[in-house]
């Protein structure tokens, strides 16, 4: 069952915020893909997941760690955007930063505050309060929006210390 305010219509989707959704009493797995940083109260959402997860269940979280999107990483990404007919979120971010006249750190923090997004470390802390961490890895996240840049290319730049990994992959089980 997909739960999202913008989910497609259909019997296997619910168009509602997760916090307000009606879930079966127990589920075997919950997957949250780049969504927790947007919710109003991640603790509330994670409590609901923990309550509904079967004893042998698993929570899988792929999340964006925006605080690690530092200026060096941003510039590396922006240099690989290219021009496309449909400019995406990174084009918008670059243009908004330039127009702001702010330094990257100030712009990034102001933008996060305005959007009400939560930092990756806060989300990990909330997850670890409710679940036993089985896996927690930092991974490439931005490559899919970059021209001529693969996941392998981004991973190589991370490994070489040229940029930060901005995706968190987390797997947990009930406490």
C-alpha cells in the first residue's frame, strides 16, 4: 500500500499524510523513500510505524541528508547539471542560491528552515530510538539529476573525498 498525499489513484494507494492514514494492525515492512525529512513530526510518524510493524518486520528508509550537501558538493553537482528542457530541483536550487546573494551555508540553512525539512542526523536519532539498526550507510543521491554522471561516478567522488554522500540508507527492526 502506498501512502502519500500525491499518491496515484487506485486500490493500493492512499492519498493522505502518513500520520493520518489508516494502516492494518500489523505490517511486515515499511519503506520510506526521501519522505521523512518533509513530515511535520518525524517522531509521530515513526511511532506509528513502530506500532504497526510486526515483531519480525523491517523498516527501510532512504533519506536525504541535506546538511551534508555542503558548498563543495553543491558546486560539483551544479557543474554537472547541463541544460535540459525540464530543469529539475538542482537547477532550481542553484538559481535560487545565486539570486539570494547569500553564502552557501546561510542559503542552505535558510532554505531548510523555510521548507521545514529535518536534518539526517535528527532522523537517525529518531529511528534509533524506536528500532534496532541493522544497516546504516551513506550513499550517492544526486547522480540521477546530473548529466553524464552515474551512481558509480558519484560514489568515486565520495570515496576520493571530493564530495559528501547525501543519501542515508537505513534498515531497522522492532525493539
